[in-house]
């Protein structure tokens, strides 16, 4: 699906947006749950937690079927952290961009730019 050069390019873009304090952690998963790229660590949610959420949400999307398209699912914790899962097409499949947000700073524009970059290189 992706090679190390593409992965490095995606992770560099993830790092740039993280430096703007948009998110603590961000990861890109294939439709099968394979980690394609990632950057950052969350002091609250582990990478394994994101992966588990990712698997459960992919199953939720399969249950909804193609006539109920979903673009984004957001879960807000008691501590105000948000887990955002954005679904989009790349490499001829639905992929998931999962981010952990810890501030009220806007993320949608940065995430849309990152998705555009991923789609351009896919």
C-alpha cells in the first residue's frame, strides 16, 4: 500500500501540524486496521487504545453500509480530550485518520489539508 518514502512524507506533514498544537497524536490506518503512518504520543490514550477504537468504528461503518456514509466520528472524554476519526478514500480504499486532541483549537482545516496531501500521494 505505502512504502517508507510515502510514510515518511505523511509523518512529516503530521509533525508540522502537531507543532501547531493541533493534536497530541495522529495515526493513519488502512481499512483493515493496519497502521500506515503516525506521529506523537498521548499521555492519556495509548496507540493500542486508538487501534481498538479504530477496529470498532470500522465495524460500525460496515454495519451502516454504503447507503449511510460517515465522514467523521468524534468522542469527547471527561477530561475534554477528543478522539477524532476521519474516514476518506486513498489507495482505492477507505482509510481512517485518527487524532487525539487536547485543546479547543480548531482541527478540521488542518486535518483536511493533511487528508488532501495523503490523497495526492496515494
